[in-house]
C-alpha cells in the first residue's frame, strides 16, 4: 500500500495504459487514456480532419471545407 501512495501517478499511469492496451475500446483517439497509449506505443493516429472526411462519414463537411 505504501508503494501506491508514494508513486500514485506512476501506478495510475500503468493501470490506465495496461487496461487500454488489453481493451482498446477503453482508449479512443483524443481521449486521455488514448493519448497515454499513443505516447507509450508511438502509434500514429489520424488527424481530426482525416477522421471527419474518411469514408464512411457523417458528411459533416458536405458543402463546407474547413480552413487549414
């Protein structure tokens, strides 16, 4: 128990990343667990624009192209 109190941030980080690696649905892109996994694994995730314009999509950009 003393280890948890002295190293709470490291223990919490390990727990979040461990669970997210076991169950990827717990760590979607742009979430805090997802960002921890991305940093840990160096995975390359799509940008927000790529997610919004991929097919199939919700057609959020029909008739409008965002700047940038």
